[in-house]
C-alpha cells in the first residue's frame, strides 16, 4: 500500500473533526432533562459512549474534498453527518439485544439493554433511527444553508443505505435468515450492505452537500463503499488476533474473512481493497489527502 501518512497529522485531523461532530450531536440531540428524559438518557448512553465517529468524519472529509468548506460552512453537512452516526448507533443498540448478538458490554461499558432494560433499549434504537431522518431533512438545523433538492437526494440515499437494500438487509444475512454465508462472495455481499452502504452514504452526502459534480460524487461514493468493505476485513483481522475467551464462542463461530481465507490472505484483501479505494481518489488533489490517510488508517488501526 502507499506510504503511511503522518500519524500526528491524521490524529489531529480526526480529533478536530470529531469535536465538530460531537458539538453538533449535543446541539441537535435533546438533553437528558427534556421529556421523555429516560428515553433520552438511554439514547445518549451509546451515542456519547466513545465511538470513533468514522462515518460522520468521512462525510466531513468528502464535503471538504469537493471544496464545500471553502464556499459553505459545516452547517450544510453536519446534520447529515450526525444523522449517519445516529443510525449507526441505533444499529449497535439493536445488535447488542439478546434476540440479536446478545452482547453485555460495548466500549468497556454495559450495553444499553443491560443498563436500561430491553424494552427501553429497543425504543432508544427506534428513536435514534427516526430522529436521524428528521435531522437530515430539517431546514432550521442547516442554519440557512439548506438546499431542498440536495436534502431530498441525501434523505433518499440515507433510507436506501439504512434499509432493506443496505444495512438492515445485511443484518438479515448476518443472522442467517437469507441462507448460508459460506464463501468470500457471499461474505462480501453481506458486508457491502451491512457496513459498506453507510460508508458509501457518508461520502455521497458530504460530496452532494458540498456541491460536488456528478463525477466527483460517484467517485467518492465508490471510495466509501470499497473502504467500508476494507474496514470490515480489518475488523475481522482484529477479532482474530484477540484471545478466543475475550471474543466469546459466538463471535468465533460468526462468518468472517479470516475464518474463510485465513489471516494472511485477509490482510492481503484489506490492503487490496484500500488500494482500490485510493484509486477512486486519483482525480482529486491535496483536498483528498485526509481520505487517503483514512484509507491507510482503516487497514492499519489496532482497535
């Protein structure tokens, strides 16, 4: 793969963009004291529980890549960036439920259903999903930088990425409802939907709201989908390197790239996918450097 980026510069970039996302999330999400307070508390438990904010940061990076931050303030893209993080968070809350993956801990803390009970966890996920669509289509949230046509395009893309054609469809495959996942093509199909579609949306939204042209939007969206699959392969590698007792028996039995291909071939796949993602950035200049660095980070991260 291409030369490693400056880790300090990448770290500074990620931290600065995470600050923007966190500030916007806290501004746009109801405070715990607002009714229904317990529901808001349950939503906030995972939403502000230490996530890496990869998807919203990708949206900001795509926005910058097409020159959006030169001509438009981040207010034009932050509602969509927050929306994709809310949907990602809702999916984690529901994934952790006993009827799904039955996980008791996430990011070093009890999962939402352990902390608040299954019923409230289910409602918290529902609330985050619904709030995401309200926010991305809310004219006031964009602070005077709301374009109806772009907002409609982004809202439609978010529904596709989150629904049966995207993440939820991938989850149905992952839970075994759509047949066996017993080869690399089937596993890639699963993760292009469960993970890749929200990555693709993040880049599509950032480029669209930054007033990118059709070619730029398509290239960045393709980068996002490919990066999402690379991210999942890297996740499987990290899981494989964990102690089996730490992973749990169910995780060890879940279809994975390392389980199908072995550790070394999976590493090759991750590198190849990252290189393919970088190829989609060939026509972009230095403004795409954060995205290039994020492709490297995706396959070389240690958590």
